[in-house]
C-alpha cells in the first residue's frame, strides 16, 4: 500500500489533492511516504486520517508538510493516535488553527517563497 504509493509519488513534484484516509498504514507506512513527499513542492489538500501513524511518523511529517506550497487544507489528527506534544509541533508551524474544538483544522497558507 503505502510503500507502493511512495514509489509513484517520487515521480511527482506537484499534486492537487492527496487523500489517503483509513488505510491503516501505521507508522511504518507513513515513514515510507516521508522521503517521497519531500519531492512534492506544491499541494492544496493533504489528508491522512485513520491510519494509526502515531507520534514518530507525525513528527517527521510536520516539516515536510510545512514545506508544501499552497497547502490549504490538511487533516492528520483523527484516528492516528497523536499526542498533545506532537500536535503542538503542528500548531507551532502554523499548519493548523484550531476551529470549534475539533480535531481537524484548516489553514490557508501563503505560498512559500523559498520554493
């Protein structure tokens, strides 16, 4: 699943939407995606809910997601067993703005001029 997807993603630099919810890829699958996602320069939607990725993978994904240009919506917390300490990384990166005490957030991020 995730390892095969990582091979395909390595050939891409721009994605419109990445929906990979409820595939139970766990930490191992998410870690396999990290190097491939580093190749992506622009993306508007990234969702990876319900995959039980855990804290280690979530921490490694945070800087990768921060580098995306035009990221308007991201969903990662639900069903991934991510603790509050790890969530704070996403808040500090301004990847999320809490909305109505929900576990999912959206934030409009301006294009990253360093890309």
